[in-house]
C-alpha cells in the first residue's frame, strides 16, 4: 500500500487550498500585541466590532506582524472605535468606546466612521481629524439633522425592527409614507458621505470592509466610484426571511446596493440563506450555492460566525480585583444556586419571558424557593423611546410581583439591575454563576453566551440558550436549547439545569469551551478579510455506523435533539436483559461489529459474555480476554494528518459539526448542523479530498447520510468478518456447522458485504423456524423482506464462489503469509474455518435497520423492532426444550 505524503504546492491550486494554507499560517503564528511608537498597543491594528443598537458584547486585542509591508484595510462602520468629547475650540478628549476592538493581523488597518459628536466648524473638524489620525481613525462628519433622519430614523426605527422580525412601525398619521421616504433619502445621503471619505483615502489594492445595516447603500456607492475596488459587507443582526424583507418600501434598492459588494457575510447560514432567497424572490435573479449571480457577476454570500477574545476573559479571572469580586459574590449567595441574565433592555431580548418562566419554575418547585436566585442585568437602551419605557415598567412590575410573592425578609428570588457592570465585576459574576439564561426572541449572535462559557473553566455551569439566537447554531451542542415563547419549556429546562449531574455539566461545557476558544473574534475577522481580499469565499459554518442506530437508544434522525446525549452512545436500556440472556447461553455466540472505538464498546458491552470487534473489525476481543489487533502489519496511516487538516477546517466552519479521529479511520459528522448547509459543506469537503490530500493514497471514502468517513483500503466490516469468524472457531474449538446466523445492522452501503458473507443458497420457502420467528403480527412490520432478483442457481453459484474465495482462499494464503494475523495467534486451519459455515438458506437471517435499499433480506424499521426481536430470541433461548 502506497503512503500519502501529501505536500501542498507552493502555489495553492484551489480556493479551499488557499484558505487551508491561510488557516495554518494563523494557527502557527501567535497573536501578539505591538506598538510602533511605544504607545499602548490597544489602538494598533484593531477593528470595531459593532455599535449600540446591535450586539452589545465586545472584545479588545491587538496584533503584531513581522512582515515589512501589509495590505491596507479600510474598515467602515457607523461609529468609530473611539468617542470624541470637545474640550475647546481646537482640542478633543478621545476615549475608547464601549464597543470592542478586533485585530486583523495581516493588514494595515484604518477605521472610517462617525465620532459621535457634531462638529459644524472647519477648525474643529481639522483638530478632530488630527487627533483621530494618531489612532488610525478617519472621521465622517454628520450634522444633527442627518443623524436624526439617518441613524435615529431609518436605521433604528425601520431597518433594525424589521431585521429583528418586529415589523415596520405603525404610525397614526398620514405622513408615514413621506416619513419613510425622507428618512431613506437621508440614509442614502449619509452612505454617500461615508463613501466620499473612503474614496479620499482609498489606494489601489486596498480592501474595504463595510459593516452593518447602517451602511447597506455603501457598497454601491463605492463601486460606482471604482468598480475594481475590493468591497466586503458584513451584517451583525439577523437577516429576515424574504416575506418579512419584502414589506420594506426600499427593499429592491437596498438589496441591489448590497449585491455591489464582492463578498457579503452573515453570522449564520440561516441569515445567508434568507438573503439569497430575498434576492431570488424580490429581484428575480439567480441564487447559487456560492451566492447570487446577476448578469454574469457573482456576489459571494457566506456565513462567518463572530466570536470573542476568549483569552481576555480567561486572563481576567486571575486578576486580584476579579478574585475579590468572586469572593464577595460567593459569600453573598452562599447556599443558593446562582442564575444569571445579562441583556440590553430591549424588546428582542425576551426579558419578560425569562422572568415569567422563572416564576413558573418557582410555582412548580417549592423546594427551590430559598435555594436559587436570579440575577438579571438589564442595560438601559434608548431611554427616550416610549416603547422602551413601557418595557422597563413591565419588567419592573413582574419582578416586584415575584419578589413579593416568593421573597422573605432576608432574601428575594430576583435581583434586577437597570445598569451595566464594569468588565471585572462582570467576569466575576460569570464565574460564580451556575446557570446562565439567554432567552432572546431574536438575536444576531448574542456574545453574552460566549463570555459566560469563557469564564466557566472552574464552575462548568449550564447554558440555557434561545434557539432564536445566532449562537444556538454554534453553542447548541453543549447548551440546553429552548423556545423562549414556551414558558413551560423554559421552566422545565431551569429545573433540569439546576439538577444536572456533574459529569454531564463537564461534557456540555467542554464542547462549548472548545468552540469559544477556537472561533475567536480574531479568527472571524481574519477569515472574512482574507476571503474578501481575494474576492473569493467559502461558506463558513458538519451517527456513526456500527452498533449505534442498531443497539443504541433511539435518537432524532434530523439532528434536532440533545447533541451531547446523542454523541454518548449507550445501549438501548430495554436490550440489556435480552443481551444478558443471550450472551449467557453457551450455544449462542454474539458478535458486536462496529466502527466505534474500543473504549466505546468496552463501556457498553464489557459486562456481557460476547465478542467485540471495534473500528470495523480491526480490533477484536472476547470480553473475558484482552484486545488483539487484526490490523495489517503494512497498513500505512501517513495520510491521517492531511485529512485531519481538512476535517478540522470544515468543522470550524460548520457549526455543530464534529470529527472523530480513530486508529484506522477519520470521520466528519454533520448530523447536528443545518441540513442544507451541511450537504453543501460535505460536497465541498469531498471535492477537496479527491483533488488534494487523498488523490494519490490507497484510501476509501464512505459518505453516510450525514457523515464522511475516510479509511485505509481493506478496512471494512466485510473484510474483517472472515478473520473474526476464524478467531471464534479457534477459541471455541468448533467442529460442527453453525445452526443459524442472525445478522442485524445499520451499515454504510460499502459495509453491506457483511450480509453477503454469510449468504447461503436462498430458500424457496420459509422453514417452520423462520415462520415462527417472523409471523408474530404484533411485531412491527414482521420483518418485511426485501425483494431479490437472485435466482436459486445464481445463489448456488455464489455460495460455492464465496466458500472458496472467502474462507478457503484466505486459509490457504495464511499458510504462507498472514498480514491480518493478531500478534501471538496461531494460524487458523482450513478445516476450522470452512466447516462451520455450511448454512442452510432457511437458517440465515440478515436484517437492515432503517435502510429501505439494502443487501439484507429483511427490514427492521426502528430500534424498537430490534428490542422486540431480541427479546423473543432471549425468551426462546431461556425456555426449556419441548
């Protein structure tokens, strides 16, 4: 077998190869901070994530780069990452905004935006421009009228509610249409003002990165100035379905303006799909797997989930001031479980729903009354807006009622704060929390959930997360997902989270912690800008065969269930007693042949007297003995690193996907990812595998329902069954033929040669035994048979062919060389192997599970059918002969 020492060429041959190369470069380089003139490095090479009215959770960092020259990046957002306060005629005080800074290490970055202050005079504008230049910021000067109509009007009164599914405002005046048009005119004017500043500072080769719904018109303005300009646009909120977006009067003009960009990015695949659907249904142009195509021009559309600077939070936990806060909180709430909510006081955050669910939990669980406290941080937002004032009153009323109902003289169940906390206090609060509760009714991402996970290395608290937050697609594996509108469901989830065993908390936390620490804000920015600079893109954003889906507990076929529980394979509880009876029967031999690893089989079947064949038969043992290997001595595994490299890349960009590295194979599973997106990613993954890492290797690629597996040639269940049978014969000293064989499995198509291995001449009529086993009408489907086109003569020929080729031929080969031989095991004789498989057709039963197209004779639809069948067999096995 030839090895595969795949080395990428100096010049990447494909878009994906280039992205993989860049990913490795970023991983190998440590993100370090630097300064060019000795100042605080926080200002260098940084990027402002978002601004108020959108995502309120941010990060700070900076990068260094040892390259002598960098490509320039112009980041354009409504607000600069600094705020200016005028102190005199020609002087300003500058402060880092509450919003965060994210580095794009590979680029020489400039920021363009509004400084948050009205500067009508020329002297003031020159002074502010000079002050901001020291921080690599370039101001856009907006007057008060423009700000009111563009920002307060069109952005926050029309686009923001619409994108969060709140609909357009219903104003009781006839001037509504005129108001919309006036605000949209101001919106276009403001976007043109941003474009004018960009054009003044643009240099050939620059990459321009536009941000958020405030600047949807900007890509068009920039392309009209220079159609060669590389422009990317990213949305930090949800993008609604086409049915919602089509209600916007300016729907078509905004869509076409965004499509002028080369790359359009969103937090999740759902938002990207909605955007493409809106372009298709509203504009009538073609959507493709890569984006939107209009008159031969392709605008690439992709999902780039944002992250946080997780290291900043992890480092903060060791600071003395944070430790002091943590100590105070633990003393203050000693003996009580702490639940936490951190939200902007906004209609989309679902704060009333959260508090009402907590009330229902207290109603139904009186034993928790004095043992749990909910800390709700509600940061004020748009306090001058009547709707927000109404929401504030509503929340205060609910909190007061619950505290009055369940509180005591010394303690209340809810602590509600209408203010923000400083960074150190917030980190301490995250760290002591047992359950974080995020109940957003609609959220672009919600980075509070990320921050909570980053601070939970010690506590390993539970995250309850709304399925309507973008973070649900990334952290859904370890979180408890809820529908915040379902108060009963949320209340039940609170109870489950508070009583969750420590081992389950650990597993859930590890899944989410790994995602938060690898999908950082730096990686997000670098990936988007790198793709944008090349005007290329890749969609970001993944049950394995063997004993699972056959002997395991039933799971959700669509992947909407609890991923943590489903990934931990467990024997169906109703099968334990039948398996015990059957395995204790001296005349019955049970073999569990699985693609799973040895540890999984040991954990599930170690208590039974049976044979375990792990990793598709490459490892074998009787449960009373040690593991032996049937792996070929010359099996070459040099290909693993290059394939793992590709699988890691797609796992990072496919939320809720994962890959499993085994000793003889590697599997990428996307069962829990978005169905449509997972298929697109799998197609891209397969294309890259065949043209890159495995193009010259002796490997097999198996595509399951929602998985991709790569194995060395010869590693299959069918190839292993011969050797497994030989070991069993040798161990038992079997001389007489086997009475009958029952083979049940949910195999990949290429593993179904297991069924054919035992296939004798097909029967013409069922035997009394077969009728007795399969005639019980209470058993679902009564093992419906698959249609077979094989004739008796053909089957007879196959039987003879099989007997020679599978057993006799290999036994003969073993007399000279046995590369599959386990260490220390004597060679199996020809007599031992060939004599035991003289099966009669009536005594062979092959059953596929859940597969409608199979080489097996019979179909078992569900795991319950398997339980019923094996229970019957166990009962018959234990009954005395008559």
